[in-house]
């Protein structure tokens, strides 16, 4: 699905951009926070590294999996990835996500409570 989006799309998701992650609170209102996101185009998986005690993680864990969206904007170019989010805590998954984050942004600071929010991307919107 994502591999057919072209090189411009792939490049946009490797450039250094601040993104937003949107999850849904139990009352149905959106919870939107700034995050760094990495995208594996081949597996259609977006990843966010974060602390395991964050509000966004608690929301997803409470639901088991939850709808989520990540979005980035650069002038007139923008892209939103929608899908279902799960929380992954396995050390090898966290280490892989940290490597991906370091390649796009910078080496993340140490955090022994770090987890990964994985979003299985099912819909793509944007102008890239």
C-alpha cells in the first residue's frame, strides 16, 4: 500500500519533521501531542518511542489497541497516517525503534521505561 506512494512520499517521511500523534480519550475527544515518528514503508508501520507511563500509552493499553493518527506538515506538504495502535515493550522492538528514531532525528536520551507505539497504517492522506 505505502510502497505505491512514490519517492516523494518516502522522502517526506525520512526528512526531519516534528509530528503529532492523535489518540482518542475514553470520552471520545482527541488527545493530540507532538512526537517524533518513523515510518517503515515496506511493512506500513509507523513507530513512536515514548515513556511507558505516558497518557497516550495508558489510553492504548486500556483499549488493547486503539485508533490513532500521526501527521506532519511542512508548508504546503503534509501527510497523515491512520491506523490501529498497539504498545510494544519487548527489548528488541524498543531497540529497533530507537535505531530508526536516531536515523531520522537524533539518538534518543536513555529511558529505562521506554516503549514503542506501533501503528499499523491503513489509510494515508496528504499532498506529498
